């Protein structure tokens, strides 16, 4: 091993991951130098606004566009070169994240030339979609780790959005709306559990049927019940942001993360509970055993059916909270098909996040962020066709999944019903 | 296995019942009066776009038109909702088999399929909202609206009311029936700048490059909220969403912004229908609404089809015939300076007389 030639070391001896990261960064850097640095007129500068509100005195700063883009490009290439020469894959993703952040900064510098870009607003806009997406993805993690595929996230979203809007309107209390959303999500989860665990129906088909069922049902009740009673049944109060004392004063992070509605804090809570619960507790070990090898789990006395029921129902409740975020957490009023397929994207985020809660959150955030970025860029009137900008979130997801995540492995017994012999 | 079968059958049955309930909701005629005797056998049908019958926008307006026609003549009315674009053809075919006297198809996106069905079935009368054909078909009446005219007034008003010197707009999709509003809006702002030596900017739509901010969605309110936050972040203080129920997300974002009390107050202009009627909870945010009279024209089309005076071709709603108009100012009636109101009246007359162009490229940008 000591005689490994240098070229082999660079081109793959230290693994495909190292090579991919290096190539990605060098290409991104060259692109930055070639397009972003050369694409701005000399003397143009880009402003970066870091204040959440004009009242908060955090200085905004301006940088010379061309020079900044050039330096960012060089930094990207250098990072790529560094990774190529390193003899280890450790922290390769950290280097990649750093390089992509620099690339993103260069991109914003180019896009915001002669204008001002507000970072804080882009970040807090990202959370609008990140919250329901990550809750949906957590629901997926809960179900699939125990071996049940949950395609019904979209349906759970819709049903929960509907019930939370109705209950919150009727009682004028957003908290009851939130609870109603979770409960109705859990009920849809129970239906999924009954059909897939007890009756061993095909999990994918049942999930799709539940989604179609939820769309038809909520659209029907919206029209027949909500529309005639708009004022009493579909005008829910929405949650106001809750500022956490002290923490909300932290520059940049504070206004984005600690001056938000209860849903952001709930998402964080579920994330921590899941991450610890799945990997640090007895329950988590059992869940993973059931998802990987139910027969073995059964042999050592774990009740497979009970674990699966519990997870699918709790997962439904988590997705239900995500559904409530659409109405009482965001825009209030329920409108038919308002979830617009985000449940399926949540499912993709879970896969992209490798069935890990933290990974799922990162994937959901990537999607939410690129979507927010897309809107910010279209408002800045950058010279990119708007159709292409709209592709950005999906493109980022495809690049990330296909190029960087590599092969992912679902729980071995995912999607397979279990029957005792 | 037996239990599985029973369960599946049950679920299927429930699903079928729900589907049956969700789709055709027919309103039985209340045929009052003797003049309705002939009309009461007449069936007028609507195929909605994916926005659904209750989008508080054009689908709802078209349905309102049929309801008005029902009240006036006692005809029967029915609609089918399209949950995706692939529902268009089956929905139209279902209505053809029901022998609808007229099928109203709603929206630009249904232009192609309506043409195909109309050619295949030349005796079937159609009215299509928002789509014109290069060669008009004898059995299709295109209901078209010069919404750039009232959007021009909306743009002028927005420019006059903006404190930050920036106004924002976004569309549901980059298609002509949406961008005609945005073009008119931008033209109105540019006209304001020219007349008043001002420099009000339009964010979210560049009429010269035909590029701008689009949600590519007419149902996802979260996207409306996101894009509106982006517009406000760049300083826009009047937002004009052209995206059906996605606009409700914009209203939520504006309301949140105004409640937080940071920065300038932001207001909106609603689209298609009078916002104070279709989304009354946000009425205090709406300076005005840029409306098009879909209901009136759909009603006329249905009534004409019922009494045998239907003719294919194009109908144009304009400021002159009241087919498009700026809604009342409601909460802002006292806040809009009378000089601006009289300017709006003058411009309206100018557009009707053809003296003022609504083409944004005719005015200097910026």
C-alpha cells in the first residue's frame, strides 16, 4: 500500500466520495471565475443586508462584485484541490459544504450586483416550506424505520390542514387547531397501519389511495361545508411568532430561528427526540430491529405489530402537525389541494436524508432554501429565465441525490408486511 | 385473506362514494315562472381548471355566471372539477354525453383540448374563458378580457400610493392571461412615472424581457407567501398577485408583516374578483381589485345558448363595455387623494378613447 502512485491517490484511491467532492468544487470554482467574476461590470458592488427589520441596527455591508466573485472562485478551486490531495475522506462533506457556501455567496454577489440582498429574509422565507417538509420527512422516518412505507404523508398533510383550519376557526383557538391536526393525522396513520399491518395490503398502493381519498374528501367538504360557512368554519386564527428572550438577539441566527411560530420549535423538538430516540434508546433499537429484520426481532420477543402500529400512528401525528402548519401555522384559510404535492417531496427528503432525522431536515432545508432563493432571485431580476429559476429546488435536489449522496440503503424490511408463522 | 378482501372492498366503496360526491355537484333547477319552461330543460355545464370551483377567482366567477343564468332563466347547471390537467378531456367528454346545451371551459390551459373536442363534435356549443383561436370556430365563443386596461389603472394607483417607490407583482404561471395583467400593471406604473416625473419601480415583472416571479402553481399558498416576502424584502409596499388562490398566501404574508410593525405598511391589489367580497378577511389590505367580468359574460353566453342566439367567435371585455374594471376602493375610499381619483377617471377615458396605450414597451423603463 505504501507504493500507491500519486495519480491513483488523486483519482480515486481515497474513494469516490473524495473524488466527487474535489471535482465538484473545482468545477464550481472555475464556473465562478468564468461566469460570475467576468459577468459583472467593473466598479459594481453588491450590498448584503443582515438586519431582520430596519429598526434593528445591524450594519449591512457592500462588497465589490467582481473582486469578491473572483476570490470566491479561487477559494473554491483551492478547496477542491485540497480535498484531492488529502489522504483521507474524513470531513470531505464539511469541505464540500464550505465550498458550496462560498459558491453560493459568489452567486449572490453576481445576482445582486448594484443591489442589496437580504440574507435574513431569504433564510426566514426558507422556513415556510422547510417546516412542513421536515415534519413530513420525520413522519416518513418513523414509519419506514419500522418497515412501513408511508406514501400517505400528502394525505395526512391535507386532512390535518383541513381539520386544524376548521377546529381553530370554530373554537378561535389555534392550539386546538394544532391538536386537531395532529389527531387527524394520527387517524389517517391508523388507517394506513390497519390496512398495511393487519391486512398486509401493498403499502405503496394503500398510500396512494389514501392520498387520492384525502384530496377528494377535503375538496368535497371544503365546497359543501366550508365555502357556505367561510366566516365561521374557515377563518382560523394563526399562530404569532414567539420570540425567545436573549436568543432572538443573536445576530443573523436569532431573528431567523428564535423569533418564529411554535411550529419551528416543534420541528426542532421532534428532530431532537427522534435523533436521540432512534439511536440512543431501547425503543429506537427495537424499531430499527423491526425495520431491518422483523423475524429476528420477533424471535427475541419484540412485538413487531405493536411497534409498527405505534410508529405509523405517531408518524401520522407528526405529519399532522406538518399539515396544521399549512393553515394555522401559515396562511390560515384552507383551500383545496393547498399542500400541492409537498408530501411527496417530504418523502424524497427522507430518502435524500438517508432515513436519518438530521439528514431529512437538511434535505428539507435545502429544498426550502433553494425555493426561497429562487423567488429572491426572480425579484432581483437576474439574467436567468424564470422557468429555469423555478427548476432550481428540483435541480438542487437531483444534483445532491445523484451526485453527492451516493447509494442509499433503506431499512431491509421496508415495505414488507410481516406475518408470524 | 378474506378479511383483507372485505377491507379493500370497503375502502374502495368509501372511495367511490367520496369521488362521486366530490365530482359532479349538480344544482337542480328551481324553474320558476312560465318563461322558463323551455329553458328549464337546458343544461349549462362548466369544466373547472385545477384551481377548483372555489378558487375565489376565475373558476368561481364562471360558476357565479352560470348561477346567475340559472336564476334568470331557470336552466339547469352543473360542473366538473379538474384535479389535474389530465382531467380536462374526460370531464368535457362526460358533459358531451350528458347533452349539455353549452359547455363552459375555464382557463387558458384548456384551450387546446376545447378546440379538439369542439372540432370532433361540431354540434356541441362551447364557451371558453381566456382563450382565443387564430381561426375562430363556429361552435366556440371565446370570452376574452382586456385586463391590461384595468391593470393599467391598478398600476397607476399603486405607483401613486407607494411610499417606498417600489411596487411588486407576481404571477401564477408565465402564460398570456396572467402576464397581460402584469404588463398592464407595469405600463400603468411607467405612465405614472412619465406624468409625474417619478421613479417608481416594478419588482417581479420585467415587461421588456417578459421575465419575472412566478409560483408555477395556482394552489400552493406557501409559495405565494414566500414570493411576497421576497418582494417586501426588496422594498415593495404594494403587492399585486396574479395567481388565483395563491394570492391568499400573499395576503397572509402582508398581514404578518403589517402586524409585526416593522418597516412601512404594505398593501395589496387583488385580482380577477373584488377581493373584499371573495376574501373579506383581508379586505383592509386591499386598495382595490383589478377585476374582469367573467360572471357577466359567462351568464350572457349561457342565456344566448339557451334562447338560440349563440354565435361562435370572440367576445372582448373592455373598460368601455364594463367587461373589465377597477373595483370600489372600500377601506381606502378616504385614503386615496382625490387628485389620484380624478386622474384615474381621466386615464380610463383616455384608454377607452384609444389615446393612452396600455403597452408597457411604449413608455420609458425605470
